[in-house]
């Protein structure tokens, strides 16, 4: 296929004459006529006939033009797709995330991200930190958000935000008058604790044992959001992050700084030796900005690279 022949044939069909087609393509009329004659010889077909001084397409010429228009329509769509791809308006993104964020910040972040990119699709996988690291290393997802307490092979770790833990008090609890909750203040109180494999629970159990503080483990849950809901219903005290508490009406008001303090570094994890897509980088920027505003509401939003 000679693309120039096809281009000139299309122009002649659209303009109805060789001379106007030549003007449109900014070539000479003899050159345009030469290409049309060359195409007809190659196809062994007459594509046009003269009728009273007018150039009229033959049935074969009309049939060929239908196919040519499909080709040019496809090229036009391809060009628009390439522009959209460069502008991050097309594509697919897979994010693996801890339940902590999937149940709090992620729905809003994803909604804002996709609202500006109506042709972009996103898959959100909610998994444990260990599974997220495994998937990112195997390039099964574009990026992950999790806790990393070591540097596994195959991933790049980017610190995202320090997640401080607070003491969540039931409404009306006598400890509401305290500005800070000390470990000794939990003596004899009902606690809402977490699954025994949770690192927060490891830390709390060790601290209670060390300080000889005895509590009642009244309820054990897996999700911090469930713990906060139970706190608000007066079931007991729990150790909760600000992000979880902020999703429950009045939840932040029930938080008190806890001493000794504990915070975990939430990380973005990327596949090593694999370039991140523009969509993934943009999503990460929006995630950083959102968390900075949520966890540090009094500070100005940091500049995003």
C-alpha cells in the first residue's frame, strides 16, 4: 500500500476534482493525476470516469473510498487516543492498599482522581502489608500503600506519612477531661483490642505487661473502623489513628494523645526496575496531598513534585 496514493485518492473524492485536491494537499495537479493513474494501474481498475467535464467515481472507486474513510477514521481515533494517553485521560491503574485506607481515604481519593479522567479505570485491591509487598514485587499492581518494617527485594519504598496512634475514649468517659492519656490511666478499663497478629496489639500488650497495667480485653476486632464504632457506642477504649476517627461523626473529638506515643510510617511501594506510569505518579501525588491535609489539617499542603 502506498499511503500517498491513498491520501490523494481520498482528497479527490472529497473535493470532486484533481485540481482542488492538489490545492488542498499543496502539490501540483500533474503530480496528483500521476498518483491517481498509478493507483489505478496497480489495482487494474478505473476509479474515476469523466462525465461532461466532471470527475465521477466508479462503483469500485466508491467502494474503495468507503474503506479508506474507515482507515482514516481509525487513524483519527488513534491520534485522539494518543493525545488522551499523554494527558492521562485513558488507561488502567491497579492499586493495592491496606484496609486502613481502603475504608477511609481511598474512596474519596479515587472519586476525585477518576472525576477528572472519565476514561480511566482503577482497580483497588485491599490486602495485608505482606501481600501488597508481594504483589508489587511481582508487578501485579502499579503501586501499593502499606507498612514496611524491612526492605524486601524487588520493591522501592517511599515514606508517605507518619500515622500516629491515639487513645479513643467513649463519649462521656471520665478520662475526657485529660489532655493526655497515660498507660496507667487504662488500669481496670475495658479495651477494644485487635487481632493478635496486629503490630499495634503487639506493642500495646508488651506495654501493658511492662507497666503492670491490667485491663479487660472485652472485644477483639480486625478493623480499626469497627473499633472506633464500638468506642463511640460506649463499649470500651481503643487505640486508633486519626484518619479512621475522622470518618465517624464526633470521632476526632474523642481522641487523646497517648503516652508513651506510637506511630507507624505508612509507605508507598513501587516495583523496582520498572518505570511507573504517568497515571500511577499522578495518583501518588493526589494521595500524598490528601493525607497531608487530613493528618495535618493545621499545616499548609506541601508542594508536590
